[in-house]
C-alpha cells in the first residue's frame, strides 16, 4: 500500500505546478525551481510505478489522488464548485483500488 503514498506525493507535486501556472506563473522566469520540481514529480511517479503491484493499480491510484487533489484545490482555494462527475470518478477509482487490492 506504499504506492498510495507515492501516488499522493506525485499528485501533490503535479497539482502544485498546475495551480501555480493557473495563477499566472511565467515559466521562463522561474526555471531555476520549476525544473527541479518537474524532476521531483517524475521521480515520484517512477517510485509509484515501481512500488505498485500492477501498472493498472498505479494508474488508478495516480488518477484518484490527482482528481481528488484537483477537486479539493478548485473548491477550497479557487472557490469553484465541484462537479458531480468528479466526485463519482473519485469514488469509482477508490472502489477500483480497493477491489484491486482485495483481488490479489
């Protein structure tokens, strides 16, 4: 189950970059810290894929944490409404991960 931790960390790195770009970050002026952050995100995704029991569970875990963090950031920080489809997708992905862990 450590792949869920790697998934949450990788999603946090990716979503934080997306949030900064959405707030108007100019990428070519901030390469000094954007490149290390991108390398960190890629390393965290590598650890996620190598620690997950299957690639399918790694993909589902990354999508679930990514979607949950995006929805939370949109709702609590950007004050946008959460769409019903996003909530259903997070629940479906969580169920898929639970079934995948129980299946093995």
